[in-house]
């Protein structure tokens, strides 16, 4: 994992110890506004786009 410019390595390790690692494919939707619980996402690699349709 590359260094995150906003999190120290210690913070990243702490998050990894309690988080669920998820691999996603291009175009996959991670969250819909209709979902009652808002999870927290941290991208370790790649690009994330946030968009709203309609």
C-alpha cells in the first residue's frame, strides 16, 4: 500500500485492524443514498468517483 497523504502509517494500520478489506471492480457502486447506514470508505489504491444522477 502506498503512503496516504492524510493518514500516518500508524493510523492506517489501526484502521486495517478493524476494517473489512473490499476489492471492487470498475463501475461498481459502493453506496446508494437510499441505504440507511453510511459506511466509511478509504481507498487504498485506484480512483473513486462520487456522482449524483437525476
